[in-house]
C-alpha cells in the first residue's frame, strides 16, 4: 500500500518536472521562430506615433526587444 503511494507520488513529480522542461523548450523555440514583435510592427508603431523611423532606429528597437526575451 505505502509502496504504491510512493510510486504514484514519484511518478507525478517526475512527470511534472519533465513536462515543465519540455514545455519551456517548446515555447522558447516557438518564440524564436515566431517572435511576438517584428520590424514591420515596430515601423508601424513608430509611424502611428508620428515618427518616420530609419533602419538604424528599427535595429536598435529590435535589439532592445531581444534583450528582454
């Protein structure tokens, strides 16, 4: 009886740990392939604020966004 409960708890703990790391790896690869913001979005955002961005400003914003991901 105690042996079965111990096996169940170890299995649940092991499954949770493996699930956490698997989902973390999946999300990192997904965000790398499909970033939440890209150059076109930054350009549109700056133009909505009334600025005409050049490529240097867009690159600076992309580096800043990558720093926090």
